[in-house]
C-alpha cells in the first residue's frame, strides 16, 4: 500500500461535504462584503441609511419623484441582484476555469466529466442547477453519494460528472 495515492478515485461524502460547506461560507462572505461595500460609502458620504428605507405603500410615481426613494430602490435592487448571482457565478466560474472551487480545493476533490473532457459552461450550469434538484428532493440527492457506485449525487448524474480526489494521499 505504500506509494498508492487516492488521485483519481471517486471522492467520498465527507470530503465533498467539507468542500461544499466551505464554498457556501465563502459565497456568504462575498455577498456580505459586497453589500457592505455598497452601503458603507452611501452612509458615510451621503448620510443615507439603507435600513431606513421603506417602500411599502408607495406608488411608482412617488418613488420616481423622491430621490431618497429612488436611491432605496436602486440600492435594494443592486444588492438583491448581486446576492442572487453570487452563488452561480462562483461555482460555475471555478468549475469552468479549473474543475474545482476553493472549498473543493481545500477538501482535495475535483469535478470531472465522465467523458474526460474539461468542464464547460453548459455542464457547470447543469451541475449547479442539480444542486437545487438534490435539495428539493429532501436532500436525498446529496446523500445519494453514499449508495452510488461512482459516488454521484443527483447533480452529478444530471451533468454527467463525477467528483474525484485531486491529491496524492
């Protein structure tokens, strides 16, 4: 057994879970930092407090005519868009660029296609959307890794990918 590494073997549940949890924490941190970077200059330079925004009961005409209301809509819309797009951008970008996210790098795993080719946008997008399928199947899609011969979750089966160890043991 000496000298035999795990490189290329299907990754187990714990290694994948560690990478996934780290990735979620990184995305949450990125969203927090970006939202803070948007609101801090507004509060410091303009004296604008986003927590004082209340758009309930206002009409579109009132929003357009009042600069504070318009700024509220702009800031809240920008923060919402960045929050929604941060996760997909993070996962898809890293999978396309190198086959692994930062969390997967720390966990020692990599995503590869079944046909051996490099991950592209389409496969990465399908895999990311597969996370939601796995989640809405009461989490069974994530735990399917424990029973599958190739350690594939629902997201892997949909995208025709596997997760393998990316380091020598």
